[in-house]
C-alpha cells in the first residue's frame, strides 16, 4: 500500500484555503466599497430596530409553545413510564426505547426554548434600548419577566423529567438540584449506559472541534467587515481553549491513572 505524504496534503489544503479566503475577502471588499452610504448595513439596522418591537410578543409565543410542547411530551412520557412498570420482558424493550425517545424530545425542546429566549432578548439587550424610557422600558421589563418565567419553567421541567425516570428506574441516583448531579447519575448507570454516554460525549466533542474554529473564523470576518467588536472573538476563542485544555487534561489524567494501576 502506497504511503501518503501527509505534509504535502496539509500544505496543499492550507494553500487552497488561503486562496479561497483571498478570493472571498476581495469579493466582499469590492461590494462593500461600492455600497453607497452603507445602505446594506442601514437595512440591517432597520431590521434589528423592527425586531426590537417584537421582543415581548416573541417571548410570549416562545413561552406558550414551550409549555404546550413540553407538557405534551411529559404526558406521553408519563404514560409510557406507567406502562413500563407493568410490562413484561418482551414489552419492556419497546417501552424503554419509547422512554428514551420521549426523553430526547423533551430535552431538545427544553434547550431550544432556552436558546430562543436568549436570542430574542439579545435584540433589545442594550443600554440604549433599555434607557430610551417610556413604554420601551416597560415593554422590555415584561419581556425580562417572561424570559425568567420561561427559564424557571424549563428548569422545573428538567427536575420533573429526572424524578419521573427515577420513579421507573430507582437505581438511578442523584439530586437534580445538586451541582454533583451529573457525576452521581453517571455513577449509578450500568456499563452499557456509560458506554453510550461516553460515545455521545466523544461525538459532541468531535462536532464542536469542527464547529468552533468555523465560528471563530466567522467572528473574525464579521469584525473585519462590520466592526462587530473583539468581544465575540475572545468568547469563541476562550471556548475553544477551554474545550481543548479540558480534553487534554482529562486524557493525561486517565493515562496517569492507568500507569498507576499497572
């Protein structure tokens, strides 16, 4: 089998990336320099200003949809868990699969609800908007109340989900209100469940290891063209650094423990 020249392939990829970057950068600068009076950026500002007027109704819609969706999924999960307590061995496998499916749905909707709330509030989260006075301040205050209500509800739903699973699987340990919950929950899982958790964590790490550099590149480009500020770059770079250091530190720790065991 012919051995591949890794150095050559790496240099070719870096060169191709540099050429593509120069082409895209030159094209972007060409259109920006010919945009009279920054009409494009003015349009973006106008859109953001319009979105600010929709913060309160948008937050109300997210809260209402979150409650409806999560309560429906929780109801289905509760029915499934009650059936699981009375099921025989043949039916148990199917119901456990349904339990995992509803749990994944509930977790996904829960996280989506929180992310949407943050994104909606971010459009009006500035001192200029808050300090404009009048009905604007009152509207934003109500939006903040809905924001906190949504996060409070999502937190309570997470506790309800954990308690429901613990009712069906009493071997699962951990207080969902404790900072050590994840560690206690993982310790109470069997080997097969731990393997699934480890594989999921590895998949998530590999995904973020590709996404975060792209986000870092995007923040650099946006700051170059639109002067969005250096804070976003620092935050994304910090996330990348923390993720990498945590992964390397854990790998080194596990290797050290393995050597000590030997």
